[in-house]
């Protein structure tokens, strides 16, 4: 019996190997890349967090809201003449084109989010359906959209588009930071700060926080709950559309029917990591998850490990600190 | 006890409540009133069924079971899936889906926990069977039948590992964690060299026994013995799950499903029973995975797409969450429809995705609603109440009038 037990422990190369020298060597480039991914996660995570804060619902279909934005970017840019090679346009023309794509993607995603809320969630809300019903509807809606795209565009990813040639801007610790990383990180952070200000200062933002804290009392105080809910979905959609542009910029070959699904799980993990329902938590969680995922990927030597690492982080956070790093409440965030 | 006679898990409690209030005046008229309104109330078939005597029920059941066993041999003309698909193999596939649905029904239907990565447990079960029997794997090799309990134990272990961190929290987290787990198992099967990715494991073992001419009885191409094996397992599992359903465990699950906070306050150790439900569901998933691996004879990373989980969920929801007969029916249908109507097979994810949304919006109790009565002493209690129906029809006519309804309504309002 004993000799046959030996193969139970195959050579260690068959399982998981840790490549520490490679991580040490690429540490800073992994950091900047991780922050770039993290910024994209954070924008999508905001959509999860806002809806969760207001409705206590995990909006599974948010990943599809995001991928619709990606397709909008793809179609806008390819009809504007962008292709796999670097476009021969001057810098201002490129910026204008990208801004147009950004606006269209945001509109496409926001419209998707709006329709989703009206068609799938509103009938349930009016009937006061139990939570399980909401969750099953959300996952059903997510798959419906995903497979509509699948039937329309097929299983293979769309043609990769190059928006501009990333040029080195400056270097830190011997690692070059290029214009692409800089554009994504800065634009995402500006949007995030804008949303944070909007939620904490504006009249609508106050309404969102009030509904998140106590929907019934908010209604009694004259807040139009329905309008707040639809606004929340639309804001989530707008941010997902913005994330879509950066995603296509960073991963040009990622426009695919199932592309939103995997990113959605990571974005949700980011939201939980930072504290779901918390706007600043989404930013922090997104950036952290981007970093952790990227380090893990280099350490373990395969890009698919990013997803595994993100998932393990999610489970660990739930195990050790389920309220996330910054705590969970949207309603109680600072005024 | 009062917790067990609540409404179905997915019933729209508030709407029911409103309807109940509207009908309050006409209630005295009892059943005939509902019939006149031309509306079949939820549980129509189950009412008819419970009106039969015990002997009639047994006779009916035996006929159904015998017919089920004979199904692949009869190959009935309109029902058959040929020429597109071999009917015996299609029967096995239906049985496999039905078994999966019975397992998932424990998690989603009884305990009200949304498990979206059920395919992962199925995958773990398949890999257990494959890695312990296939000549391609470097592991210890054991006879196929031994892998079934091992696969169940391993998946149960995974269920507990995944359940313990997430089940302490609100149910929603479980949904996304299981969804992630479903995806991760597939990725790990791809990127860990020992799992052999797309190459996979060939010649997975099968139960012993050979025909007169030396070919194995349980061959990959012959679905009939596999179908009979799976059907037998379904019957055993359904009986065991039915016993659990009527026991303290089942009552605890239903209490948790209806209102977790109330259950906790009434002294139900909710966490413990949630982990139980999750682990039992996982073990049944592993069992069906091991059967699948044996029948197909080949396991690789391509068979366990997380989207398949959605078909499993659709099976449970379509049949009626919380009803084991409904789960079997739903599982068989979800597998049968794409096999029979091959023209729409390509659209099956879309169809069942839309079906999930529509069922939730319009008929959240599914085809066969969950039983709404006292489960433990249901029969005697029901008979006593129905014999007095003329004087006080309220309790039997409107099972959703239990205290659970109000609690569920409130919970919905909080959501």
C-alpha cells in the first residue's frame, strides 16, 4: 500500500510555484500597473456600492452595464477609424475622439442601467418581494444581457483597438510611468473625488444618503425615493461607462461578451474590501485589489491568477473584517 | 412549530397579504369562491395529491417510478430526442440534472441560500472521480464506486470551507462568493499543471460488471445502465432529503428561509443549520459530478463553465424552490428542452436567463409550489383541520396567512 501512496504528493512543480525574484524585479512596474487596474475596478465598484447602499441589493447585472459601455467604446472608435495600429492623428484630435467615446459609453451604460431598473427591479420593489427574489432576478438579468451580446457578436473578442501610443512621462525607481497609466489613474481619481463631493454635498447626494439610511423616514421627509433609486442606478451606469473607456484603453482585447462578468466579480470584491456601501471604500478597495492582484499574478506566474487572488482576498475579508476596511454605511458617511 | 407552516420561500408575501385582505369578505365561501374566480391557487396539484388516500398515493408513485425506469427502453415517439440525441443518454442527462436540482434545492429551496457556484461542487466531484481512477493521474487508484463517497466527502469539505466565512454574514455575500468560487475552480483546473487543464483525464473508471461478450455494462455509449443507477440514487437521495425536510433540521431550514432573525430569536442555531444545508447540497453536487465523470469517461476544464450554474438555478426555480418533486421536474425539463428541440439549444442560456427574470416577476413559486403545511405532523393536523373546513376554512384555504407571512413582508420592506 505504501509505495502507491507516494504519487499522492507529486513534484512541487505540478502545483503552485512562487516566483519571488521576478516579483522583486518587477515590483514598481507591477505597482503602477496595479494602480491602473485598481482605478478601473474602483469605478465599477462604485456602481455596486451605490446600489447596495440604497437598495441593499447586489446588482449582479452591473457587470453587463459595464460591458455594454465597452461595446459602445468599441463601436464609436472603430467607426471613427481607429484600428489595431497606432492612429495617425494629432493629439487634440485623439483627445476629442476619446471624449466622444467616453460620453457615448457613459450614455449607453446609463441607459442600460435605467432599463434594467425599470424592467427587472421595479416590479419586484412594488410588490415588496423577498431578497432572494431580487438576487435571482439580478442574476437572470445579467445572463440575459450577456447572452444577447453573445448571440449578436459571437464568442470571440472584438478586434483590439489602439487609442494612442503610450509615451514615457517620468520614471520612478527606474520604472517608467507611461502616459496611458497616468491618464487612467488621474481621470479615475478625478471622477471618484467628484462623486464623493456629489454624494456628500449636493441635494441629490443628500437624498441618496437619506434613502440609504432609512428609506421610510426619508420618504416621510419628502425625499422622492423612486427618483433617488433611479438616479443611483444612472450614476452607477455613468461611472461604469467611464470605466469601460479606460478598460478598452488598458486591455484592448477584452471586449468580449463575458468580459464584464470576471471584472464584475473583481469590482465587487473591491467594494467589499473597502466596505460595501461606502464611496471612499470603493476607491481604496479598488486600488488595493488592483495592487494585490497584480503582485499575485507576477508571483504566481500566470495572468489568470489575478482572479484567484481577488477571490481569495474577498473570502479573507469576509472572514476577518466583513464590514471592510472603511466600514459599510453609505448613510453614515460624512456630510 | 409555528414557523413551519409559513408561505413558500419565493412567494411575494406582501402581494399575497394584500390579496388576502381584499378577499377577506368573500373568504367564508371557501374553495368554491377561488374556483369561480377561475384562478388556480398555488398548491393546486399538491392539494389534489393530498386529497388521495395513502394507498392511492403509493399506487400512483409505483406506476410513475416503473414508467421512469422503463423510459429509455420505451423510447416514446413524440417525447424522444432522436435522431438529434441518443435517447438513453438524454435520459441520463435529465437524471443528472434532476439529481443536481435536488441537491441545489436543499440550499436554495429549503434554507433560502443563493448558491451560484454549484457547478464548482459538481466539478470537484468529477475531478475526484477522475483523479482517483484515470490512468492519466499520478494518484492512488481505487475502484470507481469508492470514489463516490470520497467525492461527496471532499465536496462537503469544500462546502464547509466556503460556507463558514460567508454564512455568518447576510445571504447576499454567499451568492457572490459562490459565483466567484465557480469561476475559480475552472481557472485552477486550467492553470495548475497537476489538474491537466484542457488535456484532462481520460478513461475515468466505471462500476464493475461486464456483458456476456466482455464489454463493460457501464460503457460510455450506453446510457441505460447509467440512467438506472442515477435514477436509483435520485430516489434514495430524495427519500433521505424528504426525511431531513420533515425533521428538526428541515424545520430549522424553513424557519431560516422565512425569517432568519425570528428563527435565531426562537432559538434555532441558524449558522449551524445553514452550514448543514450548504454542505449537504455540496455533497449531492459532488455525487452527481462523480456520476457524470464516470459516464462521460473524460474530464477536463471545459465542462464546468460557471454559466452552467445558471441552468441549475433555473431548474430549481422553474420547478418550484423548496419542492423536491418540483426540483426533479425542473431539472429534467431544463436538460430535456435543449436536447429535444435542438434548434433552440444554442439559445438555452438566453432562454433560461429570461425565464429566471420572468418567473421571479410573475410566478415566483415556480411550477410546483413548495408545501405550505405543517411538515412534521402535517397529515394528521391537516385532516383534522379539513374535516372542520365548513366551519372554519381560513387556515386551509389561505396557508399564507401564517405568522411567517407578516414577518416575510416586513423583511421585504427592509430590503
